[in-house]
């Protein structure tokens, strides 16, 4: 309800009229040369004419968002007290204000008659010069000290020579020493020696610029006190005033953190590389200027987007990089990116995960231009390194001074680490094992003679093992370096030997298939007629018939062994105890062992050892090997039969004699058809034994030492 007005229109018309009058008054104030301001009940400036803006040295648009109390912080008094004074004073009030430039002014606030409720006009007067003159002629210094002594911050007044003229209670309390020990001293004597030069510079800056701020350290006895300070040179005559704020330990830490953050922010934004922070969901939350430039996007477009949004679809190794990143929490590589403007760029990136801190960081570098320049060299070097490290053949780079490099395959073949090899000279490596010296030196001589040379060299190792290694060496391949390519061909040679034996076995098999029946038929007739003749002829010829019959049986045995080799045998395999088979075999051979003065010694690991086998064939194998053992010990002795588990899959049956042993060369030929060391042997017995064990999915190993004896190790699978 609008009291005093008959209707709404009349009321609005009156308001419009008043606003025009106020606007007219304000225009009038703008044209005045004297400073005027208008404030609300909170002392917030709602208007200031041009003269007031000039006096306060602040633009109008900035001034009208400030309070009068914003200018009263030079000496920290109670703002409520100042506000009350300005609001209730009927005449004028003088206050010291500090402009944003640091300059101090003494301003007289003259209260004008209020034009409207809640708004108050003041006319301002700059009485700084008048006050200064008044101070020089008679203002009591104690009046000023009464004002600043109530301040919470420490305040010190000192002259141009640094002599302390006055301090407030806050400064005395901060240092913890009596006032009489401070006043009269030179301010420089309180400053820690490390800060005195900086303090002198600060005073000069305050003299030149009217005000200067910084940090200083004050030493009292053994205690150090850290303060922020502000020095002003415009208070009094030839006086400086310093307002100091105590810095606590937490303030120092906070300051350091702020400094670190500021340094980080500067480095972050000034970095030539793109730096992007993103969370565990892959969402970007912070980027620097270089990131915007590289990704051809604004900061607003990048923040909130997915980190891998611009990865080009042709990056086939992207998924591998992500797997590496998830597994190792960091990854480095290069990816092709398609930018929003369709530009293709190759970016080198380093990504690191900070799981505990809840963020990840990726640093990008645009290597598109450099890539074109370095691609050929990098590809060539990468190709060589990839071939060098990835080849299955051993590679060594060397010269007359020593070894330069060896790949991983070479380390495995030569059973030596890269570090150990590189520490040796070529001569030291050759002479490390004397057996290797002649063949290696001969190879090197041929390399220098022919530039390219290849040979297969038996290399002896420290434990006595021998590997046959094929070397191909090229002289001066690169920069006075020789390259040796080598591979272990021991297995190849063994395989060739096995193929040779297999070929021989096939020939024997074909021979057996062709002649076994042809021989057996006439042998049957011979055997029958011999028996008839034996019955008809008595006396002195019976011995001859006995020899003939024995030799015919021997021929039948050889024919039977031929047939075993000629065709696969139908096996009746089921689980049987190996120990039982061995005991039965030993019973069969006990009589022969007794005649030869040989004892059987058994050592069975378990009470029972069942394997899938054909008992008669295993018995044949055991008889062949044990009979050989008996025959190589004409002077008697013992044959040791032992069973043990070999891993979880095999049982090992070891048959050891103490005969003369077998040489290394002869060991290689064991199992070959017609190879035997016995006068009446055919060499088929061991060959048949090897074949039987092979058909049982097992294998035979032979160890022998000349003069000490031989061990046959038969490995049979449990299943």
C-alpha cells in the first residue's frame, strides 16, 4: 500500500521524478572540483565523483565495489570502532588511509546532510600536508604511539640511520625481551646476519617506492624469529615504520608449499612438453598450455575429455601399451594421434600411474618433424639391435683388444654372462680352458687370413662337458669390429647320428624281412635231418652232432632278433612290478654269475614299483644288459642293480658293472647293428633292447669311465 498516493501510477511517477532529481544531483557532483562520496549503512561506496577518484587514486568502477575501511589497514585498528565513528560523527573525522600504491594520506571526512534513508554523503579533504606541518611544529609523538600500540601486528619506528625510536607491545611480546633492550638499538643489529644485506636493500626500496614488503629473520640470543614485514617511509619526519607479522612453523611450511606450487605452476605452464593430469577413469582434469597447442584444442575442450580420445585407430600396439601400463604402472612409447582438425601427429609419451594419490600424469612431445629426420637412423639401429638381441644364433662383436658385445643367445650358448665376457680379453677367454686354445686360435688365424671363415669347434666347459659349436666369423664388419655368428650344433650332430642309426636299422629291418624266412625254412630241414642222423650214428660222432645242433640254435636266435627289428611287436601291456621282473631275471642268471664268481647287489627304493609294460620284453632287456655286465668281468666282482624314482613320471633302473669301461668314441656307437666288442657278439642284443624300451616310451642312458666300469640307466614311465 502506497501511503499518501491515490493510485499506483501516481506513486511510480513520483519515484521516477525523485530518481531524475538524484541523477541531476549526481551529475552536479561529478562537475564539482571537490571530492564527494556516498556510502551505505555498511560504509560501502555507492558513488564517488571524479575528484574523489583522483584523491583516492582508484578508478570509479573499482572504487564503487569497496568499503571505506579497505583504506584503513595501515595501522590495524578495530574496524567496528572506525565505522561507528564515521557513522555517528556530526561534523568531521580525520583518518589515515593507505592507497593501493602504498602511499599514506590523512583524509578529513566531512559528513553532509543525508538525502535519503540508508545513504550518506561525505566531502573529503586531503589534509596530509597540514597534518605533517602540524606534527613538525607540535603534534605529540605519543598520540601516534597510542594508536599503533593497540595493533595486533608488531610495529617498529626507526630513523634513517636505523635507530629504533619506538616499538609497540606486540613486538615486545613477540621477541620476549623488555622494551628498554630494544629502543635505542639499531634495527640492523636485531636482524640475523644472513638477512642484513637484504634488510638494507629493503630500506632503500622503501625510500624509493614509499613502501616495500618482504620476509626477515630476527635473532634474539640463540632464538630465531621469522617475520613478514612492510616498511613505509612516509610516516613522520625522517622516520620509517615497519609492520611485522610473526611467521610460525606452519606458516613456513605453508609458504614453502605455496612456493613449490607456484614454481610447479610456472614450470607446468612454461614446459615445452604437453603435460596432462587425468583420473583413474581416464578423464582429464588439468592441462598446460603446450597440451592445448599440441592437441590443437582449447583448455576447456581438453578438460573433461577422455585421455586417449585422439589416439589414431591405426595404432596396433596401443593395447599392448595399455597392458604394460596396467601391469607396470608406467609406460613409454610413441602413438599416432588424429587431432580435432584432422591433422596427424606422432607423439612420444611417458605415462605414470599414481594410484594412491588418485591421479595419473602423461607427458607428450610432438616428434613428428624429428621423426622424419631420425627415422632412417633409428630404424637402422633398431633393426640391428633387434636382430642382434632377437636372433637365435649367438652373436659376438670383438677385436684384438677384447669383446664389445654379445647377445643373449650367445650368453646361453657359451654359458657366460655379458659382464664377465666383456671383462676378459680375447686371449684370456681362449686360455681360460686349455683344451679350447688350439682350435680357437686356429679359427682366428683363418679369419685374419681369409676375412670370412667357418668351422665347427668342440668347446670344452669347466665341468668337462663338450659342445660342438659352429662359428662363422667376418673380419672388420664395422668400425674395426669382427662379428662371430655361432650356434650349438651338438644336437644336430646327435640327430644326424640318430638318423644314420635309424637308416641302418631300416636297412637291417628290410634285410631281416627279406632273409629271415628264407633262412628259417632250410634251417628247419637241416635241424630235422641232423636229429635223424644223430639217432642213426653213435659213438665218436655224437660230439660233432652236439656242436652242429648248438650252432643251429644260435642261428635261430639271431633270426628271432632279426624279426624283432623287422616288424613292430604286438605288446600285451599292463601294470606289472619292475622289482618282480628284475628278481626273476636275476634268478635266471644266478647260475652263470656263480660260475663267473660275480655277486648281484640290489637296492630297490620302494617295496613295489609298478609300470605299464610287457614283462617278457623287459626281461629280455635286463638279460641282455646283465649278461653283458657278467661277460666284461672275467675276474669276478659285483653287479649293482638299483631302482629309484626320477621326477614324478619315471622309474630309473640302473645296472652298474665294474668292468674295463667303454671309451667315449665307442659309447656313441652303442645300439648300432652289428657293433660289438665281444668275439662272438652280433651287436643286435643292445639294438633290440633300445627298440623295446623305445616302444615302452622310455629311453636308455649310458655312463662309462675307462678302467672303472659302466652304468646303464633305463627310464620307464609309470603311465
